[in-house]
């Protein structure tokens, strides 16, 4: 499988971020806690060099808690401030606010010496599509000020949002990078819904995902679908189709429909809290 999605508006968004970075004190980068490595845009490191950095492990409620703790240690060891949040419920927002203040302490002290008082800290919120930036921004601000949607590409332009007298946020559109060097990264991003569904092969994705579950979370497929995990991935997908009534004319199994059902079950937590990658494997 080959994964790539870099529409024209992303080039424009990247240029806009480059133009605004000089106004920014801290870059708040959202990653998906289920795939923190794959959902971390390598271009952001170049864009945000010489800025304070905060990594927000968003959707932490959907990930394996032990693995998320390992990712927090991994990023902290690299010098990032790190927070775990559930933007939908607002969990972790107080920690984000205190970490922004903590990260920018030196900056505030420098401003004070120069006689610059009460200037709000300016944070740029960045991340890949569908990682939950707008939901995070609304939750952080305590009001609906950013457009949200459960699909990539909802935020098209920049938005300045005043959080309080201490912090202003610049919400930006989600951007990927032009080429995935490792297609496993593309697969993981496709699984969490950060790549446009229309360009993907659902059946192949589902079979890859079945292979991953058999290896990393044995028993999950048995518990959810009562299938035999010793079978080949395609056979398991066909078994899921039969068990869940994904059938076409003539009682033929509809494996594409079964694949969509499997992916939806993963994204809706019906398979439990799962992480698709661990730090020491990167």
C-alpha cells in the first residue's frame, strides 16, 4: 500500500505558519496519543526551532495508558514539555496552561527587565489533520471559537483566540508533510483518520490492522468478533463479515464493508484503548 495526501491548501498553511512564527513565544504541538511518533510532523521541528515547545498527547483517553506514559517519558527526555489531555472532556487543560506559563518563565522575566509588562504569551497550536486541534482550542478557551469536525481539513485559515489575559492562541490548519519516508507511518495515520478516506483501500488497511492486533493485542479480535486468530488475515476479515452480516447478493462476504466496520470499531473504542506504536520501536 502507498499512502500520500498533500493537497494544495497545506502548502499555503505551512507558508502562513512560517510568516507568523516570529510573533510566537511557544509552539503547542498536538499529537494523537495512539500514534505519537507517526502523528508528529517532522517539518514542525524546523519551523519551531528556537521556540519553547509543548507536546500535547491528545485523545489520551483512547490510547493504552501504559504506552502513553512511556511516550511522555520519551518526549520529556528529548527536552519537550508534555501534557496528556482528552480535549472532548476538557481533561488536562489546567496542566497545559501551567506548562505554557512554566515553559515561558525566562521569556516573561526578560520582558519584565525590559519594562514590557502584561503582554500575553502567544502560543501557536499546530498538528496534523484530524488530531483534534480545534476541539482542543475550544476546550482550552472554554468556548466554541474554532470550527470542529471529525474529518481532516476542517480548519482552513488561522484564528487568533484570546484565552485569558495571560495567553493568546493562534489556531492553524492541520498540515502533513509532502512525503512519508516510511509507509508504516502512512498506514497508522490512515487508521486514525488523518488521511482522506476516499483515497484509501479499506480492505488492505483492515488486513494490516488485523495483523497488528494479532501481534500486539492478542485476544482483542476473539473477544469482539469470536474469530479464530490463528487464521490468515483475509480469512479473519471474511469471518468478521459473516459474523456481522456483511453480505452481498448470493451470500457472498462483503470484506470491504467488514473492513470499514473493523476500523470504525477501533476509532469508536469498541476494541478497547489501543496504541499503535511504542517508543522503543521508533
